[in-house]
C-alpha cells in the first residue's frame, strides 16, 4: 500500500516550513548525510559545484549557471535566501530558455519532492535549510540537469550543501559576518568556510585577505586538495577581451558587458568564468570547448534581483536602486559601484538586522549619500533592529518609519521637495528626472528587499520572465 503524502497542498508544506523555523540551526552534517544516503543522493548523476563565501555567492553562482546555459547545458541552481517564495531557491537554466533569471519549478514538483524527502527515515529530523536543500537535490536530479550549482547558506563546514559530494568548490571573498555563529575573527570564519573543501575535488578562490587566504591554504594542505586563487591583478586577465592589445582595464571602460551591475561584479564574473573553464577542462569535463562568444553571452545574460537593480519610476515611487548589501564588505562594494557609475542618490531607505553590528556599518552607509536616511520597521522579524533605535544610532539625518510603504512615501516627498528647490534655484525651469538618474537607494537588509518585492512583485521577475513566483513560506535569512 502506498504511503499517504505528508503534503496534499502548498499551504500544508508552507506551514510545515514555518513550524521548522527559518533560523533554527542544529550544527552537524549527520542528519543531511543520512537522508542523502537513504535516497541514494550522496553522489549525484551530474556535475556538482558548491559556492562558499561571505558576499557574492549568489551572483557568482548565477554567472556560472548562465555560462553553462550559454554553452548548451541544462544547469540547476540552488540558492538562498529567497524573497517571496521558497520556490525561488531552485531555478533551471535551459539553453533554449528566454528567462534570464532562470525558470522556477511548479508547486506540484516541489510537493512531490518534499513528500519523497520526508518519506526517508531521516527526513523528519531535518532543519528548514536541510529539508529545502534535500528537496532541491531531488528536483535537480529529476530535471536531468547536466550541472548543479549549490550556494551554501551559512559557513561551510556544517552547511547542508557540504553533505553532498561535489566536483569543485569555489570561494567568493570571505569577510566578517555572522560572527555570533561562525566565529569572532576573520581567521575563524575562514576556517569554518574552508571546511567545505573535499578530498580529491579542486577548489578555486577569489582574491582573499591574508588571514582568510592562510586558512584556505591550511585546509587545502591538510586535505591534499588542489586550491587555486584568482591572480592578484584581478579579473583583467580572465574576462574575455581583457588580455587583448588596447583592452587593458581603465576606470572608464570595461572589457565585457555583464548582466549584473556594479564594479564588484567583475570579480564575481571572473571567478565564475574560471570555475567554468576548470570544469570544461577537468577530468569530470562538461564536454564543451572554450567558446568566447558563448562566454560573453553567458556573462551578459546573467540576472539576479536586488543586485544594484535599477527600477524606473512608478505611479507611487521615483526611479530607484535596489541592492542587497547588508554588511561592511557589501556596503563598501556598493559605495564603490555608485561612485564608478556616477550615481548619487538623494535619499536612502535603510535598515539592518541587529546581528550585523550596525555601528560598523555607519561609515559605509554615510558614504553612500549625504541626504536623508529613512529607517523602516521590519515587523515580524526577530533579528530586526527597531527603527527608532537604529535612526538614533545613525544620527540627525535619519528618521524612522512605521513600515516600508511609509518609508517610500516619505522618500518620495523628500525627493519632490529637493527637486522643487532645485527648480526654484534654476528660475522655475522644469527638471524632473533625467535619464540615468536614480534619486532613491533601498539597501541594508535582504529582509528589506523582501518587503519591497512583496509590494512590487513585478520587479522580482528578470528580463524575459512572464510571471513572478507564487507566494510561499518564509523569507530571506
């Protein structure tokens, strides 16, 4: 007799995830390894790449998936967190696909995989992230992908994605974040992330700070793993066109068009391209020759929401920039990108979680704009810092708001007042917003972006997308 499914509908699955608790963590790989073994998933029938690091994981994974698609492969991407629906955590990139951001799988496929996952003896013991990761592995196997790219959630040594055998591991820049979980020092955090390396699997790394590099090298020596770092000159020797005569990098020109905006994305794209070329040439080969045209297409078509995303003016908001920078390293990269692009927002909507050590973020926040900073409440988020407390910490230029809708309204009025003052100073000439002007910046927490996408789901879909994801459980971590 067949087993009764755990979940008959999406609501039941959402409720189950909510009850697991997005932030409930239980260190250790034992539960995940047992469940993978029970479902015969420890060694996938396709190539597996794991992405680890502090910032840039999602962008680098997306560049890699887009590169694989451009070379004719079907690639599956498991990423985190999500903004509106948990379904965002699994995307398929198909060669014939028009969706730049990848294809979401239907609720019915998720329910079938979730029922299979919880049907395993170890299934009911899994945490939120472990269960979603196991479901993702099942979905990607069923989809018959050629390559699966798994973005780690938190750390490396005990992350659920580390329980699966991988053909290659890559490391984006490692910095101070989640210090209450991973360790108080950069060395401790890097040592935890270095734990994702596997015996016999090559590892590639972006340029790292000396303390982080030493920890990665130490772990590689202990394992006898093949660890390679991107060259110290950065992306200029890796991205297509950069090594040609006359194509050397300058502040005014770039060698290649990227689907994701920002100076830091060139480092992410270079790491993804180095990973792709290693896969193509390695013993577990993708079977695709180097094709510069396909490389250029893959980098150009990559898309991920909330990464210096430009949004045109709407009926109730001005043109704005949306970015997921939420720690020191991310805000510093955002500030550099704004400067390189010549963008100077008039108003910033910002908030952060209490465990992001807000004091350390303030110098980077103030460097983004000298204008008003509006701090909305994030209701229902236990790690959120109260808006009034954070606004007081920032100083006189900051004002609290009850929620994001109110914050956007305050920002719109502030920008309109600034424009009127500017018009009066020019003798009443109508100015409005010139092409390329983005007077509002929304950043500081992935939860803030999640609230934005709940209000404006149409901006969550990438170029070529016909519809956004259906509402689901949870939110970004």
